[in-house]
C-alpha cells in the first residue's frame, strides 16, 4: 500500500533541499555540458552523420538521457546512504510502509532529475535544434517517466550496495555501460550485433529512443529505432517490475 | 505495570552474540537506563525494540504490541532519538518537526500547535525558521528529542543522547529530559556509557558482552558494592594495616602506596580510625561508590572499547567530518 503522505514528505524534502543547494545544481549540470560540448563538439568534426542532422544534434537527446541516468541512479542509491547516516532512519522508524518509502524515494529522485533534464533541454537552440512548445511540454512528463524507471532500477542496485568500494563498481560496470549501450552516442542500428543485442535489454535505450522520437523526429537513419508507443510501454513495464523488485529487496534488507 | 517486556531476547550476528538471552521489564512513567560499554549490545537491543532489527530469538513487547509481528503498532507508540543525528540539516527546525508530524499521521488541524509546543518546550521557538545546520550540537540534540515527542509517543527511546556534547549542553539536555516523564507522561528508555548520567534513572540494567549482569535502582546497585571506600596514606602502611585489623577488626588492602578499606559508613568510621592510627596518617579520603565502581566490581574491568568493524570506522570518519564542517 502506498501512503501519499510519505511520498509527499520525501519529495517535498528533496525539492526544498534542491532549491537551497545551488552548488549541487551547478555541479550536476556540469557533467552533461562537458559531454555535450567537449565530447560531442569534437566528435561532430569527424563523424559524418548523413541525413539532415549534425552529430551534436543527434547527441542532444542522449545528453538529456545522461542527465536523467546519473541524477536518478544516484538519488536512488542515497536510500542506503541515508539509512546508515541519517534521515532515512527517521523515516524507517515511523509507522509507514516500506513500499511507500521506496516509491517516495523514486518519485523524489525523478522530480529532481526532471528539473535538471528540463534545464539541459532548454539549451536546444545552442545545437541548432528547433522544438515546438508542444514538444517541450511533452518532454517534461516523458523525462519524469524515464527518470522513474531509472530510479526504480537504482533502488534495486542500492540494495546490493555494501560499502564505498561498491560505488566505483556501480559506476564502472553498470552506469557507464548503460550509457554507452543506450544509443545515446551511436545509433543502435549501426552497432555491432552483440552490442546491439545487449542494448535491446538496456532500459535506458528506450528512454533515449523516446526522446529521439520527440527531439529529432526527421533524422532518418540517425533517428529513433523504435516507435514512441513501444518506448513508452517498455518504460512503464520497467518501472513496474523494478519498483516491485526494489521494494522486495529493500524490505528484506532493511 | 510494565510498558516494555523483554523475554529471553537474543540477537546473533553470525557467530557474535550481540544480545544474549536478555530479560527485563520497564515500568510505565519511569526512566529506565541501559548502561554498559561500547559494543555491549545496547544499540542492538534498542534497534530490536524500535522494530528496525529482528531478534534471533525471544520476545519483545512494547506498549502491549509484539515488536516482530506488530511493528507498525509499536512504531506508533514510540519516539526514537538515535545515536547519530537523523535531522535533515538542510531543512529548518520547523520543517523537520512538521514532516515528522505528517509521517506520524498527526491530524492536520493539530500539527501546527504540536510542532510549536515542542519547539517552545525546548526553547527553540524563536529559531524555528533557521536551517538546522546553523544549530550547535546541543541545540540539535534538543531538537531531535523534541521531534521524537511531536506525535506524543508513550515511550521515548534515547540511544546515547549526550554522545559528543560538551558538559554544559549535556546538563542542559538532562535537565529537560528528566522533566519529560512528569510533564508529558512519557516512559523513557535510554542507553549510555557515562556512569554519571545513569544516576537520573529510576532503574538501571547493566549490560556487558550482550548479557545483563545487574539490575536495580542506582542506590541499590551502589549498595551492592558494599559501602564507602576509605583511602589512606601513612608513613608505615604495614603497621597501619595491623592496627586496623587488631583494633577495629577491619580488613584493609594495599594498592600502590595507598591503603584502602571498604566500610558501610565512611564518615562515621573516620574519627575512630584516626584515633587508633594517630600521627602515622599522612592523608585520608572517603569515596562514595559510584556506578562506575559498580561496573568495576561486577566485571573487574574498566569500560572496554570495542574494536570497530569497517562500517563503524566509516561512520566514525563521517562523524569526524561532520564535526569539522558543521558550523557549530
């Protein structure tokens, strides 16, 4: 059973902290900007994209996906961090269901992640993209849905989190491969077969594909690989399955 | 009547028996102290009573509810102050308490009043809109106790409430904790490894290596040591020893360059002692037994420091980091 008051408290707290900590906002925006302009800017000179978009434009949905990936995963991992060192204990000793805590954590992470994704999105004129107001308004709830699916995965990962060392393991073996094999930097259809296969099992692939469906609609073979309804269905199913597994694992551990 | 009932409670972590067949009862409206060195099993016991940890065996009943099978009901009856702060430092004092009230399902119409009352009780009402990170260590602790009281629990758990506080803040905190049972009708279950703090308790259980080794009121426990200790320095300790044995039929012992005798009433015994010994006495002092003596008497050792495991080390370094960077 999900208690809305718990989701509200966890989210309100996260949101207030986000607004108060300006440095956190800046540092979390630095990563996507560095990747977009330093990596993307360089690659765009040597990568022929064909069709009617530049590499930087192709990379743009991927960068939004990256912002969502990092913010959502790390805010989810803080569920364990918080438990050892702070506020989570206050929540766990309150008469609230563990399911509400997990859902609350996923929602709060998704809110922050959506705000950051939206800020990055507003840079679209810089890479020469044209987006209608409707597209922008569509991307915001879409970002929230993607964030929620990634945060659900993050919570499951967090339950395996044992020590500080696991942090770099999570970074190197889960987060970075998830990013590289998501179609963020290369169109899926151009990947070697084995990578293409793995990418099909990567939930982030469908999130970024959904963004491509909206942001770079007419990119031909550089564009989306799947249809938007398929992307949305998978994002929805991933959220459902992982929030369920995450709750089970969290219940067992805590 | 007892509001907490613990029967043959054990908690094992692999081969370590953190809590080993523990039994005790806590009477309603009293202050009950769990006294023991670090690593004795105090926090583990509190975690079980607060439903955060499942016992390996045995039962724990809090306010009539079973901690294992009815955790939600237990949680509604209790307020908890953990060893490490669980306040959100980036929120204001008011927000911390308000969110607590929401989590505990306090009626919307009552929230504001209960939060304000709690803040007034600890004297932080004027600073309710300040971020908690601007508070001193003592203020944070008081705020944490106030937060645990917002939903009007029947039992308040305090795990080492004064850890890391300076003496003045410690006194200040105790002054206000000891008011709680009378003014708010709450039962207090606390742990501490400071012997002097346990003096405020109505009843104490001394725990060492997971087992309760003594129980009683502070007075009863101190009596169990066998009275006051008189320490003497003389020009001839051996001669003094024999005079004491022959004239007063008391057995003294020599420790270092001092001689000590355990007697029921130190102050009453002193004049006679000095009359018999005459001018070989160089100095004399009488020491009333403290809970520290009780512990020493029972275990034959000073408070033992537990070797920390890696998580403890990490926690300790985080604590140190916080101490350094907190604007306290």
